[in-house]
C-alpha cells in the first residue's frame, strides 16, 4: 500500500476508484444505516476493515491510497511522481461519489422519516461546532484532523518502506490505525482524514455539511503534505527505510 507500482495509469486509477468506493461505502453505509445499533465502534471497524480488504484486493496495482491526503503525502515523500497526483485524486473522488450516491439511493428506499432525518443530519457528513457529534469547536476539529491525518501518513509511509515490516502485513497495520483514528475522532469531527470521504457525504447532506466542508478538504490535505515532506527527516534514520 502507498507504494508506486509499475502498472499502467488506467489500471491504477480503476483500482483507486474501486478501493475508495469500498472504503466510503463501508463508512457511510455503517454510519447512516447501522450506527444506531453498532455505535462509534461499528463505524470505526467498518473503516478499518474496508481499508484492509481494499488494500489486499487492489493495493498491489495502485499502491492503495483511497484518499487524496494519502496521495499528497506519498508524492511529497518522493514515493510517486507529482504528475499522477491529480489523476489519482480524480479517481478517488469518482469512487467516493459513486459510493455515496449508491447509499443515497438505498436510503431513499426507507421510510420518509428515516430518509429526511438522514439528510438533515448531514448524511454522515463531517462538521464542527453545533454539527460536531460532541459539540467540539473548529479549533479542536482542526487540531484533531491535522494530527490524526499526519499520524496516519507516518504509519503508512513507515510500514510500506522497503524492509520495514513483514511482507503482506502493511494493510493490516494501516487498517488498525484507521480504526483507532475513528475511535478517537468520531465524537470530535465525525472523522474525515480523507477529503474524498467528506466531499462524497456532503453532496447529499444538509446545507450545513457543505458549509463546513472546507475544513475537511484543507486540513487533511495540508497534514498529508506536511507528513510526506517530514517523514524522511523524522523516520528514515530510525531504520524504516533503506540506508
């Protein structure tokens, strides 16, 4: 996961769209349809397990980013060419929006009260202030989203560095990390750390979801870049990459 591969661009973009669809579909589906029974733990597990499954399925093709913040961080670390960044992000957005659109169609088949409540509540969108699950203000949301996105990138870049971990276990470490991230930040922001996920849910959410969206595009993107540019300085001398 998160490594440049020799596959042609088109198969990589298809893999990114598919993996992002799996991830966003799992998160939104669980949050909208099942969270009343599973709580935050169910959403967190859905996110982590979806990343594990998608990374094992198609990570060897594209690197398994499924997240614009990850793509920016990987490029900033020198692991992929910048010319591939925009196509990757476009593919991730397509996969995410297809996933949220499918969830919207499914939700429309429920009772009117359920459907209208799902939209009014933001369709699992991220938010701050009165739209934060725990009522956390914008400053708290920015801090949490920045730190957790950066940590996520540091883990990804570290476990996918050559010789850093047992072959085949990187997706498991990454998925477990994403699970923990969700457990920490769902009460704060609803957990983004992924601009594609936030955009996809805000499309079908109430007006407040789109008004709050900027934070969940800007903050994870900046955090991904910051982690990518600093990873080599912080960790390459710790033996997680080739000397």
